[in-house]
C-alpha cells in the first residue's frame, strides 16, 4: 500500500440546506469528511445526492448553513476538491480526442493561447494508462462506449491531483470491467490519504466499494460504517417501501433484484 501523502483536506458541513424555487432539495445536513475515507452517498433519484456533491464542490451555494474546508468557510470552487459529474451532463459529440479531454485538467493553470507541452502530454498518457485507456489516446470521445467515457473522466480527475474527489454516479451505465477499474483507482487514492465520495443509487456497489455509507433522502437518514448502516430500517427510511423488496444478504452479494 502506498504511504499516505502529507497534504490532506477536511470538509465539514454545518446545518446545510438547499432550497430551490419550488422545492427543498436538502435539509439540515451535518457531516464531516476525513482523509483516507471512501464514502458512498446513497439515495433514490431526487434524494439530493447531486445537489450535495455540487455544494461540496463549491459549484452551488447553500441556502442556509455553510461548508468548511480545513476549518475555513468555503464560498466557491477549491482547487483541491475535484468534481467528476455524471456522464449524462456532458456533450460527448464535441469534436475532441481523449488526450485533449484529459488535458483540459491543466487548462486553468495556463494561458489559453499556450499549447500543451511535452510534459503535459506525458502526464496525460500516464493517467490514461492507469485507467486502461492509453490505446484510445487519439480516439474521438464520441466513438467511446459509456465505460470508456467514464474512464476518461476519471483520468482527467487524476491529472488534477486533488485532495478530495467527488464522483457523481460513476458506476451508472458502465460495464463491469470499468466498475472494477473505478473501484481500484478509488482505493489507491484513499490509500494515499485522499478523500473519496461517490454518489450512487446502486446499493451493492455502495456496500462493497466503500468503508462508510451515508444514506440520504433530502436529509441524512444514516451515516457510518457499512456494517452498521445497512439495516432494513435504514433502507426503508431512505427508499420508502421499496427497500422491503431487497434482501440484505443478496444486496451485499450483488444478487438482489428490484
């Protein structure tokens, strides 16, 4: 296992709420995220998972409460916090190849008029290799499968070299090999002292790929180690009556059917 890196970032929310014009998205969210954790943020569609991720990333201001980064109130994006959006939020028809997508991670740090240097491209190839996408380095992104697109997103996030990684539905619509790659990369990042949070409605992936689970349905229903959070009562409170359709043993083994 790789030794933890010295730099570490802690995120905390205090009485955080988000209200849109016609609805309340999040209510009274109190949580603390520490280095080395892999946290699964779990809830049904509309539970506020994406909203919470965007608030933590500094992309959306809370209506009430606050976000603290290393004890200081945060009022916008932070370079140490890397947000990986859902694939559905991206225009994959844009005429750009895989390497250029990854290199966008370096764009903010340099003038738009300056071309990428050899060191930039070497770094991009290294992260593409780490997710098994180096052979596709010069392929147009529109030609990639869903799983390949997700790997490119992950490679771009790795090139940003943050302390906190927020991934919104990274397992949705991707093949099993890609899911395995994502989990392997997240575990490696956590072993280096990075903080990982991934949003999902996939209970099996949440329970098997994380060491902490937060059950969310506009407010936090339960938060703690997987073995403590994965109870029938908590699942019912989070998903409503649908949780009775699951057997917890099957969930842990990935064999439950909805």
